C-alpha cells in the first residue's frame, strides 16, 4: 500500500549537505514537497538537522533546512568477476526553506500524522 500523499520528482541531481561537521556533496533523488532521499558517503545522525543546497546549471541556488528521518545502507552484487558495490543514504524531511541571508527561514506548513 502506497503511503505517500504527495507527488515525487524522480530525477538524480547533485546537492550540498551542510552539517555542524562541515559540508559534503550528495546525490539527491526522489524529491517531494515534504522531503527527499540523498545518497551520502557517511551517515548522518538520526534526528539531526542539515542544510541541503540545490544548485542549477545557471547558478541559482535554493537551500532547505532538513531533519534526518532514516538511514539506508545498500549492498549490490556485481556481475561475475566484478567487485560488489555498496551505497548509503538518508531520508530527509524538509522543515523550512531559506529565503535570503537577512530574512528568517520560511517554515513548511504541513499537518503531522500521528500513528
């Protein structure tokens, strides 16, 4: 049963993750109005916050404040004679968007669903 209630933008793109430990690059996928999945080299702590910056080829940028909701580690079996590969990533919930340096965050308005 599909739990998702919003549309997904199924495209692969580079994002920049900023945490208290510094900045790193990731591969964003499966973005929606409420969150996205990012492939990362290192895991981010569950419940932690990070800033995700999206940039276009034209130089435009947009940054979202996100919360780490889950972590994923995947191992792939390779074809015979090749090395197995692995990947890891995090599911992020978008909390707010940065509008300008001198303005506060634009909070994302959404209902919380309690289970």
